[in-house]
C-alpha cells in the first residue's frame, strides 16, 4: 500500500499558521496572564479561527510552545546545546563564543521577560505545565553544566570551583529574573545589561 501523499506546500502553510498562533499566544499570555488569556483572544490576535487555535492547543501547550519559540527562536525538544544554538556556538572560540552566548541570553530574556512569570503562574495551577516546567529546568541545568565544560575546553574558565557550583551561579546570573529586575524594573538599557552580564560572568564564573 502506497504511503499517503504529503503536500510540502500544505505543510509549510500549516507551519506558518502555527507560528502565527504561537506568536499571538505569547503576546496574549504576556498581557493577560495564564488565567486571563483565552483561546478566542489568541485566535483574534493571530487572525485565525477559534477552531484552528484549538487544533494547535490546548492552552497549556500553547503557553509552553510560545515560551520555547520566544526563548530559543523555534520550538524544539531537549537542551539548547543539542539544538542549532549549540552547533552555532561550537565553532566559535574564546571571547567570540562568550559574546555569542551573552547576546543570545540577553535577547532571549528580553523576549520572554513577560512570559516567564506567566509560566510560573500556570505551573502553580496546572499539573501538566508543572511537569513540563520541571523538565525545562532539568534541560537548563544540563545547558549550564555544558556551558561550563565548553568554557573550560575553550580556555575561558580558570576557576577551581566545581562545575556544578559554577553552573548554578551561571544559571542565576543569566536568569529571566535578573533581566526583569535590572532592565524592566530598574530601567537599565540592553547595552548596560549586556555589559553587566559579561563582567559578571568573567568575575564570578571564569576567573580563578
């Protein structure tokens, strides 16, 4: 029996529609919160029917996928070091690689600054979101440990502290919470935030 025909054009259109829905979901969740957001509001923002949004749902999945696409630039599975970001960073050396990491983190935190608290809000009331958030945090710890290992391999990190301790400190420094406190609340510019991140990583993570 022949396999069913798959239309590349139809797949591309479906992917474009899903991207619009996820971008719209991120905006609606950011503005209205998890409890206040509705599928109807997401459909209106995306310019699609409510039924189309439901086909890409449920609400918890839309929140998680919209966060992932806002942070990483695309929806994917597993740690970032196993995705395109890891491959792009792997070919860089020394300060160039660190600058790549800092730029990515700063830009990603700017994109998810309003979504991160919504994710925590949802996890407090939705068991599926809580489970997925736990998995995300596990991937984050893996990424932090991988970053420390790469920094050592590239000759950037000279600290005598354990990789586990450095990974925990790095995770704290580059967290969405630090961005929110310094940029959103204190009014720092993105340039000042990037400069602070670079200095903090050098002094607290890389130096002996």
